[in-house]
C-alpha cells in the first residue's frame, strides 16, 4: 500500500492469492479509521487474476468500508474480468525516469497543505504528510500516512504513520491532543495541571513509547 498523486494504491503482485487476501484484510484492519470510507486504486502486476478473484478483493474492501475506485493492469484478461464486474480501468503509470541514488523517492512522502482551522466534527485524511496552518479544535480528527505538522494549537485527535510507520512524527506549536497515535502506538495528552508552560513540541516513538520533546531548530 502506498500513497500516490492519485490517492491510495494497493499493489497485488506474485504470491499465493489467498495469502495476499489475508494480508490485505489484516492491513486494512490495522488502520480502520484511516481506510474507512476511502477509495483505493488497485494495481495488478499479475495476469492470472480471474473475475472470482476480483470479487474476493471487493468483498475484503467492502468488509472494511473501502471502495475500489479503479484498477490498473496491463493484462487483457484481467481487464476483461474487471469490466465484467463494472470496475473502472485506469491506465498504468509510465515508468519514472531513474533518479540519482542520493535522492531515493518515497511515493507516500507527498503532502497536503491545509490553510485553515480544522473545526469540531471535521476530519482530514491523507496517505502522505499533512501540514496545517491553523488550529485543530477539540472534536476534529487528523489522520496521515506520514508526518503531521500543525502551525497552531493541536487539541483534537491526531494519528501519524497510519500505514504502520512508527518513524513518523507529530509537531505543533501547542501539542494538547485528546488522543495521539503514531504508527501502532497510542498515547493521551497529559493532565493540563501538570504542564509548566506552552511551547512548541514534537512527538515521536522512542524506546517503545510516544515521547513529546521541545520542537527546536536542531
């Protein structure tokens, strides 16, 4: 699973088909709040996928409230099976030009900039990084596959590294979320009475737990 310019992409290549389905089911189940209600693009690099196989994929996605937006394949047989089920076909992306080794690409690293306050009841989900210039109010929700940076007060629910990335970070000028998640780790904001002063902070996973530290230029 990767975040791309077109959104979230799931790639099914070689391997035991039932094992791939179990892995897909497991990955979707590990980030229910991120995937629920989303659309994904399926990339099929193999040519032996039948109409029944695609129905099994659709069943797994539906179980997690995920919609299949399109399917990419270079196989005529797979394309015909998809069309029989009413699945929209998308042209596979052309191979990218080789980059220098010192600048390896990461598809999910593309971010989104939100230039407003995120209010109670609003939710922002993105497979890459999320940068918010404004506050995140209590009752608002931010879920990102990459890092989360808030140039303001973070008072709602926030999750970074939603695609099992425990290396993600969360930064805010005022870090007081009602709930904070990074990858597979979860924490709650400490009691306000114990806070000495408000300062910019960055939260990350250190030694198996989420730790908030001063957000400095170093």
